[in-house]
C-alpha cells in the first residue's frame, strides 16, 4: 500500500472549501497545514476540516512543514511568488486557474518547477467534470469519426460577483476567469489551435473588463470551433454552471444538452445518456458538477504523483490554453486573426 501523502493548502477563501472537502475524500492523503494571509480564515479552515496547523505566512509554512505537495488556491496575482517558493523548497505544486496575470509569469512558473525537478499542475477542472469526461470517452471511441466542428458554450447571468467581488475590477476578466476553461475544453476535444479570432463585450455596468467573449478557433487538423463565455446572458432556464457542447464528425455528432443529457449520433444510430452524477455529502445544486470536478482533478494529481508521471493538465500543457486566451485578447484588440504563441 502506498505511503500517506502529506499536503498543505494555501488560500482559504471562496472556492477553497471545495478543495478541502475533496482532499478529505481521497484515501492516503492528509492535509497537515493550511495558510491564508487572513489568519482567521486559516484557523476556520483548520477547525472545520481537522487540519492540525494554520499559518498566516507561506514562507513559514514551507520552513516548518515536510510536504509531499502544496495546493495553491489563492487569487491570480499571488500565484507566481507562491509557485516559485514551492519550487525552491522542491515541493510539487498545484495552482488554481487562471495560471497568472501575464504570459511571462506563466513561463517563469513552468521554468522554476522544471529547474527544481518538481511537477506542476494547473487546477483546470472543467476537463474533469463528469459530462466532459463522457464527451472525451465518446471522442476516443471513434463513434463520430474525425471531428470537423465544435461549439463549446458557457453562458449565464448567475451573480458570480457575490462570492468573488474582485472580478468586477479585473482589467482582463471573463477570458481569464472562465474562458480558459472553455478554451481548454476546445483543445481537449479538437486538438491544438493554429489561429484565433475573438470579439469581446462589456455588458454589465461598472465592470473594468469584458464579461462576454466569442472566439473562433481553427485547429491544426482542419476542424473549426466556436467558444463562448458570458456572465451577462439572461436566459430561461438559467443553466449555471453548465457548459453545453456540440461536436460534429465524419461519422456523426454529439450534443451535450442542458441538464447533462448527451446525445450521440453514430452511423445513423442515435443514443442518449444522462451524464449527471449523484450528489456527494458536501455538494449541492447547481454547483455540484463543478464541485465534483474538483475531487476528480485532485484524484488525477494524486494518481500522477504516485506513478511519477506528468499530469494531463501540467503547467506546460496549460501554457497552450493560456496562449489561446492571450491570442484572443490580442485578436479582440487588433480586430484581426492571431496565431497563438508556441
């Protein structure tokens, strides 16, 4: 039986409770410390989840604890310093998305972990939602043939600002908040993209950045996809936090509809399945599909750590997703087609 893995979590805010629940549900993993600049939050997380030690300073945490990994669940501007701190202590690290405020920061984090010889994973959890795992399974089976067209859409008017008010002040908003998720799905389903065209909109009054984006990708193998994200779409029914997917191929198509219904047409035969999963003890609608994906993502990390292999959503892999978001911003600003960085 594999030895117990000792972890720490940095950042005890809005989304971190999902990480804490998930760590508690994974056998052979024990959180030994939590950390937050607001030490009251750290102490609350420690008490609620039975984590023995709470810190207000990440440097002190790394100096005092013996860790097999650290989970960074802080806001984007702090990621680089914390990842580089983990790398200096040779501690494998997961970091929440978006990876960083700027491309140079992303490159620096990947290089720091590469130089230290430690794995780095970005918590790109949309890939690990149960419906998206089902889509990947269908694509791998070859049931719809070679994909030729894709549409990935996340559109909602859910009040995301209630839990994360800082989002209203972000200069680069939706493409880095949820756009990286849907762009990553397009990559996952249809392969790498060679060109990007994007239009952005700012609809909600008082926002600093964009709250709608529409992106068209031309993929390396010839497929085309349209990626949409919006926090200003008033629709009935409200589908938050569902992502809808259509993929057409040479043998058929698949459509992930509302409420996680997946329809697959293959050589003229249609099948439909329910890709939803039961609620866990700590999940609740409508967040449950996103909450469970946190557990699935963290299980993937632990499995990769134990096997000594790179995670599917490594820092290096996430550079390709981040490059699409960067290219989308450039395309919207220049009003032209952009090739993403390689």
